[in-house]
C-alpha cells in the first residue's frame, strides 16, 4: 500500500508536521534558556509522530479500499484537525508558562 495524499490531505499533513516542528523548536529554546539541556523531550516528539502521524498515514493508505470514498477521508480530517488543535494548544500553553 502506498500513501497518496491529495489536496487538503497534503496541507493537513504539512500543518501537522509544521506545528510539531514549531513546538519542538520552542521546547528546544526553552531548555536552552533554562540552562538545563536534556534530550529526553525529543523522545516525546518521536512518540507523538508514532501515535499521531502514523495513524493518519494508515488511514490515508486505506482510502482506496473505502467503498464510499469519503468515510476514511472524514476520519483523516478529524484526526488531522485534532492533532493540529493539540499542538496549537501546546504552543499557546508553552508561552503562558
């Protein structure tokens, strides 16, 4: 199975990876500002990719098998929007500390 993202699915995945990257950079800068650099926070981002991005890719790969051609796409968008909102809230909360 290959993952073919089309249209807004591709933009959703870009938004997910972009927000993960922004959150990673903010966390990296905050650890530098504290003076205690620890690489364990990177493992959290790898775990997030495994738990959030991989299921989105699996859903995208299963869309050709969907007889309705829209059910799995809706699940993909719901999952993508949930991940985007999670990272937007994380970024907002990192500035409120």
